[in-house]
C-alpha cells in the first residue's frame, strides 16, 4: 500500500534579516499541523521585490543562527545554490525529486495568496504542494475571481487533509500577529538603535559582528 511520509512545511523569504515574526509563525504552524519540520529557504534573488540588502550568504547564516537550538525548524540553501531568480515552482520541483513521498506544505500569508495567480507556473505549484495560509485576525478574502474559485474547490478545514494526499489542498491557520518589519529593523540598526526583542539575540550579534547593515543602501 502506498504510504506517505510526514508532511513538512516550506517557508521561503528574503529573511533580510530573519525575525521573530517569521520564527514564531513557523513554529506555531509546525506544532498545530503536526509537521515533521518547517524548512526555511532564503531566496537568492526575489522575483516580486528588489534585491535584499544583505548578501545571500549573510542571510543564510542569520537563518542558521536563529534556528540553531530549535529542532522543529531547518534551513535549506537550495535557492542560494541554484542562483538566479528564485521561482517557488523550481524549489518545489527540486524538493519533490528528493522527497517524492512527502507532502510539501507551502506557507504564505494572505497577501501572497491574493497575488498567487500572478506567480510563475502557479497552477503547477498546486500539483506539487499544499498551501498553508498563515493569517491574522480580520483578514478579507475575495468573493469572486481566481482565488475565490480556488478556495471553493480546494479549501479544507482539517489539517489531516495535508497528510492524506501529496498536494493540492489549501488550509488556513491563525498565527500570533507579530507586526515586525525587517525594513524597520535595518533602519534601527543603521541609526545605531537596538532592535533587541524583535529578532533573536544571536542574529543581532551576527549582524553587529559582520557589519551586515549600514546607513548606505537602507
């Protein structure tokens, strides 16, 4: 009988720098959805936004530092190794080849879901992964259009749907609303103000040690 492995979460981003908003959401989803782990994947070159301030290797190192003592979270450098524009479909196809029997749960926010039909090969993404929407209170969903149709067809209300088949479902999970901005963190550091309690101390120490952010370019 065909047997699926325990599902894993996939959380991509620039992580410029990684902060408690990213980390807390990843941990809450890991626990609530009974995932094997959540894999954090720093992008090399974002497709829908300007290039990050910190280099890919600095951002990778900051993620590694942030999760060093949390076994529920893992870091993956596949997009940095691949170089070029970081298309989600390429990453999911890469992971699928490595783990063909493992359901992949792509974690995103409401804003990303609303823009999902503009993503490169978005329909193929749903053939390879589930979508897990990390939402905060008072979110609004469209009543018409592609996203509305997707939700009518694919929305599930039990997390077991993410484990019982390999891909194609959409699941919403509320997360603690930590409105932390990486842009604001960079500005505070450039102005020589402490961003402590917005990101792990280990990440802040790394930033200070390596001079990752400065006033120029922020």
